[in-house]
């Protein structure tokens, strides 16, 4: 934890834990079924979202009043943050209605996993990391329970009700062949002989020596000696440890010059020596794989994931729209209400293709 542990591990939709102090009277922005979202909570979300946009840089809330760039960014972020705040509260309320909660053993297991992944098995380091984030164990538990409730509600109310038929999967496969087409690729073996660099430029004698050496090695390969053994014996490239094997490479990963050369070859062919900035090189075409559409049966599970993922987004929007329509949402700030309603009206609709 390094600075972003909990931001990366448990923060949901740029939310943060905001300790409530009894001596401070909070400004209520909106009530959702009787539960409030305060100005402090929204501001904390805004600062967190700005930090994420600025790749972790600290954001002083006071600078927001005068920095025009930050004010513009804030205006762009706030509409979705408002929607997220209310949607998350509605999901949490639904989770409580379903009797969902984070048990002690489950909490301990999740924390142990976080500590292991972040290298914080030492208790003192873990507590220091919590303090650095301005969090207590109670704050951490609330955050984890918040995330768990929201995820379980999504699974129970939406995910568990999705099923993908064979016909739907085949239709998706037919409409999106590019997603299941393997690119053409080339696998090569190389032998490289370097030309030692000198401060005064290329040493002609050493260059000729390296060229003669690579030509002799190539001649041995053309006579039938095993190219992989020759690479292990004579190459000065790190690939010698693997018999000179490199790749597979997609055509997009190859230089135009090498691609043009390889396209004229067939497996087993060996190139003439090629001069590179650091020495001489020869290639053997080990294998060439043509661009090919993967069989439906081999990608059936992947198709299911893609279709379910797209449909989940659509069904989740419908579910949230239903929760909103059934909720009693009482705005205490007319301007924010307009911002919220405009953002809701702009949400996408329809079904996945």
C-alpha cells in the first residue's frame, strides 16, 4: 500500500469513507428513501475522482475554487458521480432488504488476501498503510461490506437471471467474426553474429570477419545441419538459449522489411545474411500460420461471456431504472437535481448486438 492500496483494492466508483462527526452539521443534498447523501460525501467523491483522473496526484479541495482546469474537470465528473451515489445507495438498500451482510470470517479472509497481495503481512506496516489512507479497520470493513453488498445484489438480481441460448451464441459469432479470428503469425529461428562497436566507427576488418562467419554458419545450415544446434553453438543473441527460437509474431509486430522477406519464404527456408546496426543475422522460417476464424465450439464459453457481459449492462440499467422509479428521492439542491436528471436522460438504452 503504497499510496493507492485501498483506492485500487476496494474503492467503488470513486467513493470514499467519510467519517461523520457529531459536532458538524452536514449539508444534506438529497434523501433516498430516507437515507441522506451529504455535501461532504459528494466532495470526497469529487476529490477521489479527480485524483484518479490525475493519476494519483493530490488534490487540495481549496484549489478547486480557483483552478479553472480542475473546475472544468469537476463539471465533467460530477453528473456521473451523482448518479453513482444514488445508484449505490439504492443497491445497498436492496442488499439490506435481501439480508446480505459481511460476516466476521469473510471480512478476515478478504483482509488477509489484501494484505498478502500488497505485501503487508507485517501488522505495523498494515496499520501504517491504513493511517496513510486516513482509514481505520472499521472504515475498511464498511468499505468492503459496501462493495460486497453491491456486487451480490447485482449477481442475484441480474446476473443469476441471465442465460445465453445456443442460437444467441451462434448469432453473436456470425455477427462478430473479427473477435474470434486469430491473426496470421510467423515463428522464426535466428542466428546473430555481432560486430564489436568501436569509438571511431565500424572496423572493416571485424565487419568482414563477422560476415564471413555468418556466411559459413548459413552454409552449414543449408547443407542440413540442425539450425537450432547451430544457433546454440554460434549465435551471440540471447535467443541462443532456446535454439534461436523467436515468436510467434503477428504481421503487425514485424518490420515491413522483414515481413516482405518472410512472405516470399516457406517453412524451412533460410534467409541470406542481413546486416543490422549491430551485426549480421540470418533467419529460418520455422512456421507460418494463416489468419483463421476459430471454430465455434472452441470459443463457445468466450462467446457466452461476451454476450452475458453486454446483456448484463443493459439489464443492470433496467434494474437501476426500476429501483429509481420505486424510490422516494427528495432533492435539497435544485441545481444538482437538474444535473442528475440530465445525466439520467442521457443514459444509453437498447439491447446488445
